[in-house]
C-alpha cells in the first residue's frame, strides 16, 4: 500500500500500522519490550470485554499511569469505540469523582499502583467492578491475519475526553472525536516523520493531551514508545541519552530545568533527529540551547489548545533567524485546518497587525461534555471570508501576523495587562530576565493587579542565577522600556509548574503575596 493510499479513518490507520509492524517493538519499559502483535492481542481482549460490558455512551477512566496496562488499555478503548478518560492520580479523589461523573465513566482501567483508587471510585460511583489485564495477554488469541473489530464505530464518536481547568473552578471535559484525532494524525505525519523502529519519548502525563500524540503518532509510524519509571522522569535528558532516543517531545520548560541541572552538554544528544515542543511559548533562547544539545535534530514548535486536538500549527526553528523575537513563531496551520488572527471587528488582520487567534477545520472538537455555558463563549458558528469552515474555536490568544514567520504569539488576551497605560507582554520581560540572569528558568508576573486588569509593575523570578538582584535589574533596564523593568527580582529554588509542566503564574502570585505580607510585618 502506497503512502497516498494509506487509510484515513482512525481504526483503519491503526489496523494498517499494527499489521505492517507486527513483530517490531511497540512499547519499552524497564528493559523489556512488547511487540505490536502482543499489544494488539491484549488490547483486542480488553476491547471485547469493554464492548460486552459498556454502552456506547459510556467512557472508560484510565487510572493506570506509566505501565503497560495504561497503553494497552487506551488502545483497547479505541478498538472498542469507547471514549477513554485519563484520570490523573495526582489530583484529589473529589476532583476525580467529578471528572468520572461528568464523562460518564462506566469502568476504570488500573494497574498495581492505582488499584486502591479504582476500588474507591467504583464504590463511590457504584460502577462496574472491572479493570484491565495489567499488561497480561488476554484469553483470546488474535493472529496477524485476523485483525478485525466486530464493534461498529463512527467517525463522530468521541475518542477521548481531556479535562482542563474551567473558568468556574470546575474541570471541563473536552470531547475529541475519532475524526478529530485522525485529522491530526494525518496532518502531523506530513511534517513530523517517524521512521519504523524509531525510539520515541513519552514524557507527558496521560491527562495532558500531548500524550495522545506520543502514543498514536509513534504507533502509526511504527516506532517504539519508551515509558519511564517515575524516578526517571526527573532526568528526561539523561534518559534520552542513555537509550539513544531519536524522537523528543516536551514542553519548553523541561529544557530550562535540564539546563539548571547541568544536563545540557553541547552535542550530548546526537542521535535525536526530531524534537517537538508544545504546551507553552518556546523562548528563542531555549530553542538555540536545544540546537546546541541536539545538532542533528529538526526542531518544530507546535501550538494548539486541547480543543483543537493536540496541536494545529507548526514552525520549524532556524538558528539565528529571529532577531528581536522573544519566542519562536507559531507558524501556520496544518492541512485541513485554519489559524487566523481577527481584529475586534471580526476581520482577518493584515501583516504586522495584532488580533485574536481563531482556529477552524477538521481538528476542532465539538465542545465540552455536559457543559452548556462555556461552549457558546469559545466555540463559534461563523463564516470567515476566505475560509471554508463554519465551526471555529476562539483561543483567547493574542498573535501578530508576520509575512516571514506566520503567526507570532504575544500572550493571553484575557491576561493582557497595562502599566501606566502601556500594554505589557510578559514574554518580553522573561526574555530580558533570561539574558540578564544568565539562566533560562525564569518567570514574570504583573503586580498588583486591579479589577481593570491594570498593574503597577512587574516582578521577576529567577532560578539558578549567580547574579545579584541589582545587576539583573540594571541589565533589564538597558533592554526594556522603564515601565516593563521588574521592580524586584526574586531568587527561588524552583519555578512552580502545574501538572502539565507549564509555569504556574497563580502560584507565583501567591508566593510573592506571602513574601510581601512577611515584609510588612
């Protein structure tokens, strides 16, 4: 079968990939591997059990984390046509219950570490007492020539539900369909090639939708997913070096932490041929640093909210090509998708102008499950001149349209602040902090914030710098307008991040508030 004639629906894509790579390693964990055929066999057994026990409108909670049970369970859900819902074991039981009830989880897949929590949740919800096979081969053997799924599924059925923070404090579940995921996998395959047998990272928690890329892009390409033990997640660069991994995917802040731990030797990851970054803005300095570490790697900056299925734009990094840009551009939209900046009048902006980023096309999710209010604010039915789509997602992100680089990320519109009437982009402040402190692990917040989203000034945080606060502020003053210069720079042991590895600005605000209260006393 040629590349052009390869299947385009999710189930057919998976069936084709597993058939083609039946004897290749699909999963690696703790020195052992499981072949594609073994994974399919176990997943098929799980699928049969799920299809027999659950209705098509019921989901499966994934409590298992970094274990064979988790990945085979996820594949089993997809084969059965039942949505899977990653349930982060780091969040409280009460929040897990809300997620399970909202998504209508009919059962859970657990492993040894999560079995006790499965029993708690099942007891609370009075759900079916069933769990996955824990990575063991199922009772029914599936031969390579008999890869057949008996359960009928449709493209508009939900493939997975990812929960993100809601504006009301209640988590909202993004329902991503099988068609959404298939469109992403087709699009990303065009720009991020994974060769059969390639060794790929899996750094994200399963409750972070970038893990969906790791799993399905690796398997569609015939690669092997390398699963780290919990303690190995503390040094992902060392793990990649030890196992000579060839494909890397992480949030940019992972590089900042690795630099602070002195894990980024020049040319220390020569085997990497593909490096992807997503989840937060990619500082230009961080990309330059990574290029020195992995000189043989293509570096792609991906962008996309959960509502747009993993990522929807890409830009390939070019060393030395971003004079004056604090972050690597977002680039342009994938095939079957659109990314357009609109002004306040709802019209596409011209080059050099700033607008809100709207996303459209085959990857845009239908909305949130069991949530009537938020979809109307974010998901919009509208025709935009020059685009064939009428279903759009408003990101709330501010971007500038650039003739040479595509879209350039400026920050969150709902977090944009003004100081003395001037608009401040914290990304620019953070880039100055990196230069002034000679460290990459930095953050900036505006303080204090009024009800009108105005602030009196900026506070900086640096981790691992040997330079004095006065020196850092002085250097920032030479690079920034006076109103953007941090009025104070705090040295901290670590920059707080949330469960997805993104900088937690709310935690930084709390930290600075506590410090201010102590000083007043």
